[in-house]
C-alpha cells in the first residue's frame, strides 16, 4: 500500500508540473470550478521575494476573519517594541519596602516555560513586599471574545503579573485528584451529579468537579490583585501585601529581566497559544511612554497602525493579540506585506532565515502543522482556525528554491476543515512544483 501511495504521489506531481503555472487568472478558474468553494469565501495572495511581485492575487484585497493568524501581527509588535529579553518585573526600593509591578510577563511558573526569575528575585529580598497592579488598565477578557468560553484553557484572563499561566491544572490518579498549584486545593468541591467534569463562576474561584468524569483538566482561574498576592505569598512562604501605588512619573523604577523573547514567540507561534499572545501585547504596551507605560492592548495596536504599519495597503481592523475575537478583519495582502517586513528584519542571511523559520510551524514536522501531511514539507506558516474559518499565512520554499510568501484565507464554510486543508494543499503543491 505504501508503494502505491508513493506512485500515486509521483503521478500527481508529474501532472502538476505539466500544467501551466498557477497565476491569478488560473486560480480564479480553479476556484470557480471547485464545488467545495461554491458557498464560502476564499482568498489567496502569493508573493515572490526575489522578483518582488505578486504571482497570485485572488480576493487578496478582501477582508477575512483571521483567527490565530492575528498572532503574526502580535509577533511583529514584539519584534518592534521588545528587546532580546522579556521585562519580568518593575520594582522600586523604598527604605525597607520593595514595591513591585507586573510587566505582563506570562512565563512565570508557566508549565511549558518554567521561568521563575521573579520568584528567585523575591526570595532573596529581606524587604517587605508590596504588589501594585495600578499599571494594568485592560479588561481581563478581550473585545469580541465568546463570554462563555471563560472556562476553557485557551481563554485565560489577561493580567499584569500572571502566575502558572493563570490556570489551575488537575490530574486524576485512580481516585486521587492532584491540583496544581496546591494553593487552590481548598477551593475545589466534589459534586457527583454535575453534567460536566468541572465548573466555576465567571467572577469567582469556587470550583466544582465531578470525580467520575474528571480526568485531566486545565481551567483558568479568576484573577485579582489579592489572589496574585496570595499565590506569591504561598510560593515565597512570606507575606505579600497589596497597595495602589502608581508607577513613578520620573521613571526611577528598576527592571528585572526575564527569559529570551524568542522562547516566548516560539511557543506562541508553534502551539498557537492565545494567552502568550495576549500577554505579549501587554508586554509591548509597557514599553510605550504614551499612556504612562500602562498595560493595555489597544494602545499597542493603535501605535503600530499609526507608525510601523501605516504603509499597509489595507488597514486592518485589529482588536486583540490572539485572534479569539471575530471582530478582527485582515486581508491576504496585509499578511503578505507584514511577512515581508518580518522577513526583511530577521532573515538578513541564511542563518537569520533559519531562525525565522524555526519559530513557525513546519508542515508535517512541528507545531500546529506537525500532523498535516497534505502540504509541501517546506511550508513554514501560522495556522488560524475558528468555527467555519481556517487560514494559513507564511512562507513556502519551492522545489527550485524560490522563497514565496503566501496568505491563504478561508471563511464561512460549513464543510469539514480537513476538506478545506486538502484544497489548500492542492494549490500549495502547484506553487511548490511550478515555481
């Protein structure tokens, strides 16, 4: 069977190579004949980096719901406003008191990143610790997010000083339930007749769970300054007090630096982590003097659209960092222009290009594309999926070695997403073989 599969693929590739090159007109004709495209909306922009011209523009100027393709814009924000390392904490020493402010750094005690720079720093101090969150002026949940998704691990609350990814993790071993962090153990109450494995109120941390259906769960907790202070105190084994002290106007606070920014970007892009994306925008906001360094996502978006992204041909409607919001609207052409900026900034040589591609999922190899076999293996791209929407934007190295930027966007379909991927794969293979 495997031999037949290889023969079938070889026949397909020969057939693709014999056809005229894919261009805008041929893409339009193929789409018009495609029964899977008849009742939905599709767009494709393909750009040749060497010749600096578009090879395909099919609905490239139309606006689409981008889903997690939005994270590419968040990545660009980080490249412009963050340095090589993440600011982990702002602090100010006043006599025997240490006042701290969060920067939005999401990596502290995060299970996948395991950064404890803040904990190590605070354990070493002999001062009384005071936590202030006055520099956070954003909403915990983003504009246009589904309100009843607050229980799901892909939608934790945003905050100034996240700990543990702002989630509680539960693992059931036989009849015993392990809760991490253990601080929350007293807040969990078993309830045998619950229809779902776990639940809590939208504005509290009273967790209920069904011991019979519970297996392994990750659920966001409701964030407050008091809760973060208690979590810190529980971890440090010493008191942490809450105060409402603003960041000094004279900028005399000091910065504790954390982990390399690329470690954050890689996990955000590879695994399409919504929480890391939202917090990245907050980190960027803390670097802007406009608005007194307050942590607020829309401040960053407005700044970039007026400055580094002012030359985009199609001005996006950009409202969050993750793409959870259906209010976001971008065109395929905007993604090509953004990726061209990113490529020129990072891929200044072959080493830089490898570095850039290593941050993105690779077809059949890594990240959200690790199990996708219908694309050429030289696709390095960000996926973006919401119900009835699936997009892919990134880079394709063709068989001849050309570097192409592409953005393939699909909205409002009711057929399986796997079918859409297959259709996308056919087009990407044509580009791979014909250019």
